C-alpha cells in the first residue's frame, strides 16, 4: 500500500503517497515473513510476496494494468502459508522490433508442500500480432523446484509502437488457485519504458 496513507508531518497528520509510504509497510511484512520462516533467504521471501500478491482491480472488476500495479498488493497471510513460490514472476521481455521479434524468459516454480503439485497455463487473451509458447502442463515434486520457459513471438507489422502488457495465468490443479504473472514488452520504442518493477 502506497496511496492515501495517513502519516505524520510537522504539527499534525496528512494523507501521503509514494514509495516513502509503501516502504514501511513492505519492511513490516518482510519482518513478519522472517519471523514465520527464519530459514528462508531473502530471494525466497521476496518471491513468496510477489507470488501471493492480490491483483488490484478497477471498480468494474477489470485488472489494473501491470505498469500501474506490478504484482499487486502484498498479502502477508497468503505469503507465509503459500504452497507455491514463483521466482521472478514479473515477465519483462524487453524491447522487440523487426530485428528482434522473439524473446524467452525462464521462471522457477517451487513446491513447498509435502505433496506433488501439477500446474498448467491458461492461454492469455488473444492479441493480434502476439503469440506465447509455454508448457501445457507440468508437475513439481514435494519440496522441489522446476524451471520452465515462457517464449513470446511478435509480428511487428501488426502491432502499434509502444508498451504492450497483460497477464499470463498459471493454475495450480490441486488448489484450483490462479497465479497472475504480469508481462510487458516495448515494441520499437516507448516514451517511458521503465515502470513498476519491470527492468
């Protein structure tokens, strides 16, 4: 949370926003995570928080754009008890153009439970000029990790210049729980290609 946070100012209080408001909340959540899982390294804690973040939506139920929210709002209770951790779930494919019209990202999924977990991807909403490739279904053994590849191909002639973004959904068959992975790439050029955690 980083918007409309009541904070102290000289002589009183004021609703403020920005990273200065979000950072104390995030630090507090990380402290809770360290208390619950003292043996988890920082990367695992960060990834658990990203994996279980609640995707923010507009009043009509439409998800806010990845460039606005990143992974969403932290959910400490879900992060502490999660059976699935996705490492580096923000999918930044970089700049694509006529010379480079394909990109590939590896992500690692960890199963923290005592049972085998089966996952599958839901095909993202079809967009003209964009095609994804990823495994149909895969299984991760108890307390094990698996690395998979997500590939994007674009047809530059069918796409406008600028930032393209959306969501890829990974489903856990045992939990019937969706994990929303935001993706982003820049076609040709963009005025502001760096935003909300995407490098």
